[in-house]
């Protein structure tokens, strides 16, 4: 179900429960500002989620309400995770959904780190997808 990112934070969301230790995760990184762990339904060979430890619904909520230290700490954590996973070369993609049109499904800000193969264009029209398939290009 899509999340309305303008609504108040719901402390019963799955990532809030992970942060409280109510749901297990397999952390690959943790500091005062962030927790990172593999996505349970990976969309790429490497698919890591990085979540802030604060109560933020979306990137908009985070950028409006988080302290400068939280923002800097979280952004640095995302970079540390990518570097530690060896993703800088050949490259990776970051994605943070915000609201229903973006298909945000969890009401806690999270950044997806995708890597491990050529990821293709971010947004494409159906004709472009058909041409890519015909050529045998990656479309995901």
C-alpha cells in the first residue's frame, strides 16, 4: 500500500520495529545516524537499504525537520555503505521514494542502494523498453 508522505510518522511501520529490535535485520552498517541492511526482496544483485535512526516519513520530512548533524550523518552513512560494499566502481544507484506516486510503501525514509549489474535507464517509455528488449539490453 502506498504511503502518504504528508501524514505524521507511524511508529508501527516495519523500519521503526527494526530500529527497536522487534523485527530482526542483518545490519551491514550502523552508526548514530543510520542503519543499513540488505533488502529482503532485492531488485538487483546488490540491494541495500539505509534508514535514518530518526522518525522521518520521507526525504521531504527529513530535509525539513532533521538537524544538520542528522542530515550530514545520514548522507555520509549512505556513502560509507556504498564504499564498504565496493560499489563505487563500477557504479551504483540511489533511490528514495516519497509519497504514493513514487510507490513509497513504508512510512520511514529509506534509501535504496542498487548495484551488481547494469541498471539501465531510470524512467523509460514503453517504446524504449521494447527496443531495449529487442536488442537484449538490461531493462531493470
